[in-house]
C-alpha cells in the first residue's frame, strides 16, 4: 500500500491508506477535517464537494489514489477566519437552515466565482444544479452568491 502525497489546504500531506478509499473518508476519518460532509455516497447531492486543482469534485466518489500529486482545498482551507467572499455573503444572508449541505454549496459557489465574476441566475442555477439542499434555501443561496460576487469585485478579485 503506497503512501499518497498531495497538497491539502496549502500544506504537503501524506497518507497511508488503501488506494480506493474515498477522499471524503481520508479527510474526515484519517485527517480529522470534518467540514466536508457525507450526503449520499454516490456523488449526487454535493455535500462532499471539495476543490481538486481548483475544480469542484465530489470527494465521496474520488479514490485517494487519484489525488496523488494534486492540490485539494476543503471548506477549512478557504480562509482561516471565514473571510472568503462567499463565506461573508453566506453569513450576511443567513443562508443555512440545518447547514448540512452548506460546505458543498459554498465550495461550488467559490468555483463558480473563480471563473464567472458576474454570474446570472442561470449561471448560478447551472453551477449548483446538482447540489441538494433539503431545507430549500436555494433563493438565499442565489442571493448570497450574487452578494459574494460583489464583495469579491470590491476586494479586487475577479473582474
């Protein structure tokens, strides 16, 4: 069982686990980062979304062996004090109800804003179409993403 080396939230990481172990369980059970949630286990709900090389990916269906040499960012790695524009907007709009899906929603929104600085409702709907919120906070999520884009532009982020 060869060790898997990758970068996690900006720091080199090495894990010695079975190669087909899902990234989700490496993050939660091996490394103690519990912000990434288990939802469905089939990459359908989005609760487990993390970034791999800057792209949103469902960690429940991603074997750790496929992560070797790559960069992974979890909700814990967005900012040390919740000052990422998306996190700020989520707080400002009081988005979460139960909060379970929120780390996946936030990670997906961050990826959207990295490539689309002025997202339309259609852009937002497309980006988050496979992220399920059982509480139905989709309208607040959309408003928060629009606000996050404003904050990001004001901070000199994506134009």
